[in-house]
C-alpha cells in the first residue's frame, strides 16, 4: 500500500458526463482532496470555458488547466502523421502525455492520484482502454481509475437535466447545436462521416478550416486523409462535394461507415 496522500482527480473534458462525475467525486471524498483536471488542445470552443468555470463554482473546487502549447495541427506536422479515427497523436501528445507528466509531479510531491472518468455503461471499450493505459503507468506504479457512471444506471439525459435544472447551468453551446460532445470545437479527427456531415451543416466555415488543414498536410505527407472510404483515403473536399449533391454515396457513407467521435483521453 502506498503511504502517499490520496488526491482525487476528475478528468474534465468540458462536457456534461465528466462534470457530473466531478460532483459525485466531491460528494464522496470532499473538496479539500479533489481537483478538476483539464488538458487544453487550443481548439476548444469558447463556450466550454464558461461551462467549466460555472461547474467548478457549483461543486466548489478549482480547475487545473494544462497546455502543451501546440495545436493538433502542429502535432500532426511535427510527428508527420495526420490523425484519424484509428489513431490520433493529438490525443496522446496533448492529453495523455501531459496528464502523465502532471501525475508524476503529484507523486513527487507526496500524493497518490486516483482518477475519475465520465465513461458510461455503453462505453466498455473506452473503459478497458483507459484501465489498460493507467494500469501500465509508464513511469511508476499503476494508477487507480474510477468510473462512477459505468456502475450506475443514470443516463446522459438525466445528467444533463440535473446540470440545467438543479444546478441552473447551461450546457456547452455545442450540445445545443447537436454535437455528441463538446471536444475540440467540432474539429475532432476521430469523428466519422456523420460527425463531419453535421459539422458541415452546422459550421461550414469550421469544416473548411479542417479541409484546408488536411490539404496542407497532404502536401507535406502525401496521400493521407482524416476519413477513409472502403479502406482508402477520402478527402474532406471529396466528401463535401458529395454532401453538396446530397448524393447516394454521402448517404451510404453516413449509414455504413460512421464511427463515434471520441478522444482516447476521456
């Protein structure tokens, strides 16, 4: 058993589930032993900060924000790898790596971190991935991970109702616009065809920003793309043209090849 003082950390993504998990954590372990931890990719939507501040005030603990200093695009350029639904080095560099550094610093200061994640019962694979990651902590002993929502029957809708009606906090704007989560301002490279269709219909300018980023990286890296069609590169420009035509190709891609937009971190 470790003789270090336990410190409870809610891995805050800026969304509803991790906000509620932070509340549950504080109710069980107290404010003095709890912190909200957020890794900023520099692509976050501006309304996320408002939501995070209001949540922190509601549950009575501070937010620790860590920044690598690079954007996802800068990570892709430096690693010479464009992120996609299968592998996103933006997540491993800007979130996981920064988290590992922070946890090591806490251990050096005499604390033993215990991590709380907003992972639901429907996200078994994500839970297993997170457990494996922190169970093989690269710089020391394994770190305990806790998943309160996985063990409960509370739904996402119930969580959002508690936040809006009981806490009187408006959810991040991206939820109101129909996005499934509020990460990275809609520019998540792990998003599939349905995500990018919704992004184009909701924020066409942001879609074009992502399309232009992909073009720049293709000049540097060759025939790489965020999306794949039948296992082959399929550019955001090609997809936009199919969406503009409302083609059968676009409809089929949404129906058959979509993947959830999720971050490896949370």
